[in-house]
C-alpha cells in the first residue's frame, strides 16, 4: 500500500530499499535512471517523507515480530558487559549449560562438543565442550553511540546550512574561527571538508532533480506520440 505523501516511484523506492538497504539498487528497481541512481538514492533517503515511510515500515515489522528497542539494548548489554568467570562455579569447574543463567547464555555465540572417547570402566563418553563467546566490540560501540560517550563536544556552532550558497558562509565562519584561535586548524580542516562535501551534495541533488524532471517530460512526450 502506498504511503500518503509519496509519489508512486518514491513508494516503490521505499519497498525496494527495505529488501537489501542498498539505496542505489533500490532507486534503479523503483524506475529511476541508472545514470543518476546513486544521487537519486541519496536524495530519496534525505527526503523527510521517504525517511518517515521507511521508519514506519521498519517499526511495523519489528512490532509484528515482537521485537522492541529495549530487547535489542538488553541483548547488547549482555554481550558487552559479559564476565567469562560466570561460566565457572566457585571451585573453578565449568557450570553445566543447562544451569547457566539467561545473561550468560545470551553471550555464547556457539558451542563445540568434541568426543574424546569412552571410559572403559563406566562406559561414559568423555567430551570436551568449547564455548565461543560473542565479540564485545560491536555491542560496546552500539551502546557508546546510544549514550553519546564516543562523541566529542561541539565547541563551535556553524551557521545554518540549507543550500549550496549557505555553505560559502559556513566556510567563512570556519576560517574566522581558526584565525581567532576559537578552533584549532586540524578541526577547521575537518569542518571545511565536511562543508565542501555538503556543498557538492546539494549541487548533485539539484542536477539529479533537473534530470528527473527532464526524464518525466520526455516520458510524457513519448506517451503522447
């Protein structure tokens, strides 16, 4: 069903993007030109209505699957803060897997069981169990992003950037801030690069929009003939 506020092609892009989350390929499959698909994909993802439609569908899928943000965060926490000592009892012996608590089991990514042989007297099989634990890095990074602990404080507020012309004003503000010592040259260079990339993105979007209008006009003329 088409989401309100979207054109048929935008709605098609939303549906295609959710398949593989590849904006360029989604734009192509939705009917946009292959020559401008990369720019069109980026522009569509920046469109407020398109982004809202994607988020709406994702939230609906998560709801129907019974997945909540709280559950995901809880699983991230279990992996990121897991203490391997919880796999052993007070005597240092491994705790049977059926006796491990939910937090410990959630941090186990895999189990390998190797049968070494059979005890001749008891007839009991001798086995070695190897637990493979989930990597902590990605979960710690996800938690850092959520709480903002990996973000540097912003010490310089850029002028509002809304189009290619406003990028020039922002660049001038950065140069003045570097000259006055408000920000170090290294940060000024980083900010200037980001602003320049944004300016190019604006210009690319404008060109892509013009090409899309031309394609639509040509398509209408072809259908009339």
